[in-house]
């Protein structure tokens, strides 16, 4: 920003995962930020640094920029902001459908409080057509694609790869205040029409799901024919048509809600406009199949070796590492499949007993494994990679470990006498 030019004041309406991480990242670049929370208790918690989400580095970055952040539950406080983002999280149901009622309610509260020249930016993920349909001056209305990732949200907010901005007319230059804000992040800015930007976010996630589904399909085949998917991946990443950053790690289906929502949106729009989305429906089917991998492995390969009333340990409940979210988590599918017939002990470094009170929670991983016949590692938490295999052998009664992500060293597991089940690898291969 040129010397002497005053930085715009930035407002974020909605202090959930999306809004809080985005607001802190903007404050870290030296902007004054007003964070609007919907209730007084939310503001009180934020002022005490009691954060509603778990994200690496978020508490530290918030503390370092506290003087530039004001939290409020008064819409009038947003009246002095030059740019106001609508940044509340959008929940989804079991079918991947978005509930936009909270977004609309927030818009109804915020718009009357905006200054006469303030810009309004929709940061929440909304379906194509939503932004243009809003009753707000189009020269001051924008849609910005959010690309935060649970577990890496503050990193992605602070160091974006690019900004995708939906406009009424992409040929018209962005307002000076908006350019000053986005330009401070020093990344490419891609203006486009509203509908293109809204679909761009979905397109990114569809390409990601395509890679994940391909990896899952072929990794499962590796398990059956004696191949090892981890040996194949380097060859794929050296192919320029695929690339070194391609997501080719096999997993346990889609979780978290965002990817599922985008696939549901494509299927719904395809039905409405009579286009083909068969491949997307196949991705959804593949995800459902993959969620059952831990249980199928247990049922088909481990159960025949067990006696009555086995003791089972599950390490990791969150749908991915470095988050508290359980949305569509593989652990929940496993627990549902196991039912109440087996003794189950669980441990997660973030998801505690109050969230799933009916389970037998332990305070650490090794204690959860004590006397277990079978161990499942369903979330790739970094601390689980540090488990001492020799200590594991000491505390466990059985020798079966279902380790989808290969957190534990296969050679050490084999030496300790464990049957080690890993995605994309047949039993007995390194």
C-alpha cells in the first residue's frame, strides 16, 4: 500500500471457524478488524481468548494481534468498516444440503448497519446464483471464495494461493479499498462473474475428490494383488499431467461436510438442468464404501482369529488431525458398525468425553490400548505417529492393528509380531 494511504477497516460478521481464522489473518497484516459475533456470550469468550474452534497457531496469532481486533455483538460497530465479510460457517445435513438460514439472518441484521460506501463480501460457501439474487447494490457486492482447510486454516488464511472474487461485472476494476486488502496478501487475484466464482470453489473440491477417489480405488486393488500404492504414487507425481502436488493419499472417504456438500450441489444442479453427473454420484458411492474399510478389515480378516468379547481400542475420533470436528468422521461409522457387542475404549487428544459421553474415554493413547485385542488408528494425529511399538506390544493383549494411514512403522510392527493393516498395502508387504 502506498505511503500515506490509510488502510481500510475490515469487518467480519460471524466468529465461527471461517470468520475467526480469516479475521485473525487480516489483522496479522496490520489491518484494524472488527469481529462481529452473534451473541454477547460469544464476545465474552473471545475477549477471554476462549476460542470456539481448535486450529494450530490460531491462539498465538490472535494473541500477537489482539490490539488490532475488536470483538462485538453490536451491529452498529460495523458501520465504520470499509469492507464487511459475511463469514459464518454454513452447516450441512446428512444429505450434504446447506442450511443458509443463518447466512440470510445475518445479512438481514448486517446490511442496515453498513456505511453508505461500504463493500459487502460473501465469504460463506453458497450455491451458484445466491450472490446475484441478493438485494444489495451490485457495484458494492462481491463473493470471495474461501479455501480454508480444517487443521490448516490459519496457514491457508494468512498465506492464500490466490483470491477468486465474484463480481457483477469482472471487467470493472475492483474498488480501491478491496484491492488494498487483497493486494496485501501478495497472491494472484482472479476476478470473475458471481456464478463462476461460486462454481469455482465447487470445481476445486470436485478435482480434489476425483484424485482422492482414484487413489482409494487403486489402493484397494493394491491390497488384493500384492502391490503397494505408496510405491506407485511417486511415479504419478512425476507425470506432468498429474503433478507433484496432487492429492493421492488413500483415505477413509469424505468427511467434514464441505466436500460432501459440493458433490450434493453438483448432483442437484445437474438434475435441475438435465446434465450428466454420473461420475460425481460414483465418487459419493466410493466414499461410502471406503468409510467401511476399517470394519470390513476387522470383520473379514481379524474376527476369525478372536475369541468372545474382544477388547477394542480406537485412537482418534475427529474426522482429521488438528481439528475438533466429528462431521461424517470415519470413527463414527466404525463405532456404529461395531455396535454395542464389543468392549470399546477410545482416545482423542481433542474430542473428550463430554462430546461422546457414552464411550469409555482414556486420558492417553497407551492407556486406551491396555489389554486391547485389536487397535484401530482412525485419525492421523501427529502424536499417534510417535507411539512406541515396543510399549504397544507390552500393553496390548492381542496383535492386530488397523492403521489405515500407516502411522506406525511396518518393519517395527512386524518385528513385534503385529498383523498390521494399512490402506493400499496387502498384509505382509513393507
